[in-house]
C-alpha cells in the first residue's frame, strides 16, 4: 500500500479510538451521576464541557 493510504488508515483508527473513548467517559460519568456519586456539575467539569452540553449528551438534567 502507498504511504498515503497507510496514513489515512492510521488517522481513522486514532479518530475512532478517541470517539469511542469519549463515549465511554460520558457513559461512566452518567452512571456515576445516576448513582449519586457525582453531581451533574462535577461530571460536566470532568468531561470538560458545560452543564448544558453534558445534560444534552447524557440525557440527564441539572438537579443542583
């Protein structure tokens, strides 16, 4: 294979990993909020996002 195709495949794997990792972090933080171990605000902070964005992505509501 030519180097360009190898580079594209490597980029796709990295992007896929990062996307999957982000989804895993979101699911974990959502579960911790659901169990009462974190507040929505704390989870949003850990996710490096706003409370509104975290709520939209997780389906949770800000109950603080």
